[in-house]
């Protein structure tokens, strides 16, 4: 066997498994998108129902500021498919209560980052991580007892660190003022709560608005 | 844009108005109270739901079981009847139901929970007047907590009502073994569910005779099976469903809280192996009523009998409900309401 014959299989393997080779190189393309510099263009406001339906119900108001956006194009059997990926800075302010009792009312705010993928049909999938969160409960008439003393508490309630994670789907409406709708499953942790932490699950259904859009 | 802003502001206005309407305090009608207030004590905020007829300012403070059950879990036929005559205070204990707060595990103890109950009395007096009168009622674990409370300070209470109460839980281990064996032998002799009761005898024979936490939990779990079998064989009435309280609690929160407090008190602090008030029951001198189900397997009736013998009260009564297990208030609600009301009428 000549040296050439000995090297051929090795070269073949190298070529075959080189990720940058031939067809594979075309499989994924990534291109950053130009983003408008206008604040209102890049900002969407959102309003949503937020709650567990049976117990807590409330309203969530928020805003998302588009930070980065790029397209990823992949070659699939049925042709090229381009999805838009976005990173958005996210902030929320919400109110929740159990209308049946007065024992589970609170205001919350949280801030973080959202990753969202949108396909060509406008269907969206997003993950929203809000590591900066605060929940303030509001209690009805409350009396504090300390030894023999008892005092009525002004604005009773407690503050909790409340980071949250939401995973959801949505639909984009390009060029419209009501620029999309979404449905999220939200998980929030209130801590320190009692002698540990309290996990809270909520559903969110709402709409996004971009007031710079024409229609 | 303006149109949308106008719509949005209308929506927010409607929501805020609705919320403020719901949060407005109700006009107090003492003959039909429906009030919720919170007691803040040692870093915990605990709700007390006060319902019923408070025209005489007689309040029945209830202590739920568990630890970790729900204060409003008492509500049903029996307590509706009691509420027609007196006000009932349903209390979510520290770490239970919709209680909240921020404290360390060291601040979760029977001693502090007993102080919480006394703090509740202090708040009730401040809210409804210092001429208010109180009865204390504890079911199951509430019997442990109630006994601990009374041993701390019984001066504010007109009477103590213990329903299937675990006043000395450290003794439950031996009581389980004895009760399971006796009940199994009786049922086998009667020819009822013989295979099941023989398996109970096998189960008991395999349990470590020396009290320990794991053995206790096994016995406690088994007790529910035994009661279920006795119910199926027609020895006790099926407990009635209580009031629908599912919307009064965030059930996910309540379940989580219940798991947390049970883990800390039962698993970590081994409270059911270390608490025994039997030697101090003579210190309780207020009128006392003990109610137990004949077929209570979870806190066997022997516990009520020992408490009745050893309590220091001159006025004391022991009633065994023949058609009940661990929940006479749900198995024989009418009789239960009558007995409790009679006791309160006499001692208020």
C-alpha cells in the first residue's frame, strides 16, 4: 500500500466529519438584523390576565425593549426555514388577589431578560427570566402582639424577594398596533416565606402593543 | 393610539373599582359576623376567620389538626349550628393555610405556636372588647396545641373542648399497637374482613415495639386504612363532606405550607415522639369536655380516657361517639353540635 493509499481513508474521514464542510456549512446561517434606533419602535407594552383562575386573579402590565435580534436560517428537507430570535429587556408590574377572601392579595414587580423565537408564520416561543423580583402582600386588618402590647398595623403585609420564570407561546401580528398575543406559564418563588420559600404557579394570557405601528 | 389609551385607562379603572369594592371592610353585624383579621406574632401573620353569632361575645376558638391542616376545615353541619348560637374563630396556625411570615425553623415550635394562640386571644379582646369570653377547642393535633396553650395560660378560657385530641402524642405509639391488636382480634372474632384484620396483626407484629419516628409514621398511616375498613364494614358513619372551602384557600399554597410545617415539626423535631403532657394535665382546671370516636384509630379513644382521668378540672365530661372514628364532628354532626352547645351554655 502506498502512502497515498494509506492517507486516503484518513482524509475522507476528516472531510466527512468536518462541521464546516460542504452541505453542512449551508445548514445554519445566522445574520444580525438592523434594529430601529427609535425607543418606541423597539418597545412593546403588554397587558395580561395573570392568575391561577380558581384562586388568584389579577392583572399584569409590562414593557419589553428589544435589545438584540438576529435571523437563523436552516436548510431542512422541505426547504430553508428562517426564524427570528430576539433578546428583550423585560419589566412587569402586577396585582393579584383572591376575590373570595382577603388573605392572598399582593402587588409585584420583576425585571429580567426574555428570549423569543418567531417563525415565518408569526408563531412565537419565549422564555422569560426575571431574577429581580419583589412581591408585597397586602393583608386585611392586622394586629401585632408583642408581650402584653397589641397594636393595629398600618398598611399590613410583607415584602418578599420574588424571582420568576415564564415559558410561553404567542402569535405575532406584524405591523399592527396590537402587535401580538401570548400565553405563559409562570413560576415565581417567594422567599423567605414562613420557614422556607413558597413556589407559586400562574397562567398569563395577554396582548402586546407597539404604539409606533400604523394599524 | 388615543383610542387604545382611553380603553386601557377604562379597563384599569374598572379593575381598581372592583378591587376596592371587594376590599372594603364589611359593616359589622355581631349577630352574623363574617370577619377576617390577621394576628402578627413573632414574625408570622396568621389569619383568623370569625363567623357566627357574637351578640353574647362568646367566642369558640378552634385549633385545627395536622399539623398543617386548614382552619376553615371545621366548617360543615355541626359548626353551622354552633355559629347560630356563638361566634366561632377559625384560625390558620403558624405555617398553615394562608398564614405567612418570615422566620427561622427555630421559631417554629409547639411553645411558640401556643403563644400564637394566646396572642390571638389578646387581639380578640382588643377587637371585640375585654368583656369577651372564650372557649378553646382542639381537634387531633389541635389537642396537643390546645393543651400546650392551656398549660401556658388558661385564665382567659371558660372551657376546653378536646375532640380526638392527641394531648400526649408520645404515648400514641403504644396506644396504636394496643388498639390495632384489640380491634383486629374483635373484628376477626366477629368474622368481618378476616384477611384484612389478620394482615393488620402481621403488620403490628413486625413493628418495632420501641417507639421511633419511622414506626410512628407507619402506624399513623395504617390507622387511616383501619378506619376506612371499619367504615366500609358499617361500624361508623361516613363523615359528611364539609363546606366547600376550596375557594377560600389557594390550595397549592396550603398544600405546600402543610408539607413544610409537617416536615419540620414531625420529621425534624420529632414532636410526636417527644411531647407528653400526661403528667401535667392536673394543672388544667377549667371545665373540660372530651369527645372521642369509639373507632378512632388515628388518636385512639384511650387518649381521651386518660386525659379525662387526669385533668385537674372539677367540671369534666367524657363522651364516646359509638358511630364515629377520628372525626365525630363530621360523622355525627348533629349530636356533636348539641354536646358542644350544651357545654358552652353551662360554662359561659
